[in-house]
C-alpha cells in the first residue's frame, strides 16, 4: 500500500491518501478540512478515489468528508457507531472552535471490530480502539505493516481522553491489547505529528511503561 500524508487544518491533522499500487484505487482517511488542497493532492496523484474512511468523529478529522464524498461520488465509511453523537454534533464542534459550520454527517457504513475494508487489492483490518472517543477505529494493513492510528497513539504520547465519553484507562487498554501485539516493526501514521513504530512506543512512550502486559 502506498500513502501520502496531507497536513490539513490549523490542527496540522494528518489526512492520509492511501492507494493500491496495482489498481491505483485509493481512499482518503480523515479528511479534516482544506478540501481544495486535498482535491489537488488526489488529482495530482493519478489515482481513482473510491472511498473516504473515518477513524473518529472529531471535526478536525471529518470536516471535509461530506464535500469530498459529493465531489468524488465516494461513500463515507466509519467510524464505529458509538461516535454518532460526535458526527451529529458537528455544528456545535464548529462553533466551539470558531470555524465555518460543518453540517451533521451520517456515514454510508459504520465499522465494527474485525471488519475488513478493501482498497483495490489491499485489505485493511478494522480495530475498535475506544478511549479518545467511544467509536474510534484504526486501520491496519498487515502486508505493508502499516497502521493508521488516528488519535489513539502518537510518537511519545496518546490521545486525549478529557472529551465527552473519553476514557483514559480504556484507551491504554486498547493500545496494549490490540495495537502493540501487532508487532514492533509496524509503522503507524498518527492523526497529528510524525510517524513512529509500535516497537519504539512500546519501549519509550511514557504512557505505556507501567504494568506492561505479557503476550
């Protein structure tokens, strides 16, 4: 799987354009804003955009999803349904951050733990990792050992859990039980900041150093 990171919004959110090398079929993950910039990147890549994937319902990850879905005729897929209240509350999120109003969004398909999403010949595994938001999902391509982690884990950090229905213990549990066992060599694209590997975070992330599980 190939990818290109497109930083968007004032929050420097990592929107990811991912595609299958053989078919040139593509997906956007977390188009949080700056729709025109994203369109230029997609069109310059020479790929065919087939779908828009969302890790969770925060405005900086979904703000341009509706516009891009309409422009490309692509379905919006994800997150897990527990984030529905975030997506229906997008107008309030817009006001909270002083941004142009974003209308409520209902995806074409909700995702669940264990689902698969195909991007050309690439198969992404869906893992439900609540804590930052209750319906947060991540996408894992086993073949390329690449994880798109949204706001679950960052280089040297983890997602905030002080939002409505956030849960820090649930977040850490999801990282330790679902993400770290994927393997030390897995590279992840976080929602913000630089890429890292699960092995580096297992050893150095200060939020993951206590009571490490054995598997």
